[in-house]
C-alpha cells in the first residue's frame, strides 16, 4: 500500500504545528520548511480542519495550530481523513465484481487482515511520537530561535 503525497504532507504539517508548540504556525513558513507550495498545503488544510485535526485562526496574525495535544492525534486519524480509498484489490471496491470467488476467496480475507494490521500500527503512533523521535526537529524545520536569527541576519 502506498500513501498519497497529501497524506505525507498532512502528517508533516501536523508535526510542524506540534514542534511549534503553542505558537501559531503560518502556511508560508510550513511550505518553506518542507519545500512545497502554499497552495498544496491550503488544499490539505481543508480536510484536516473539517476533521478537527487542525484549527485555523484568521486575521493578520493568524495561522494554524493543533486543537488538542499531539499525543491525542494518531497517524490513523490523519490517514483516514486524507486517503480516498483503501481498496487493495478489485474485490474491496463496491459495485459489480467479475470474480466468481469473491464470496469465498482467501486473498480477500488475507488482504483485509493485512489492512487491519496496518491500521492498528498507525493507531499506535501519535504525531507527538514522530516529533519526539527527532530531537533536532525544531532546528531542522527552522523553528529554533538561533536558526531564525541566523536566517534573518543573512
């Protein structure tokens, strides 16, 4: 199974917000940190906001932040919002299926178990786990005070 670019950057956006702590994160800053377009991040922001994984603050000094602790947002929470389909084979999809074994196929059962195991692993990791796994994340994302001073002085 391959996750979409949208899911990848949704997780990264949440990691950025978690690393930024209580401060509001701005989309241009997140886009710059990851080398991706602001438009792409705004597209991802909409489903994250609708699902309650990010909250937005409007206005001149607005931005985005996590509405709850990063430890309470699992990778599964993000994936189920940003992925369109988890169909691993034709028999997972709704509609007419040509295979005569669809109701008694061992492959369907095996793939379903694999998908459930995948979801279980994602449920076991939070955004906070990912942030804590990288002790230098603030520096790497340009959130470190000294890194920002150096960037401004240059």
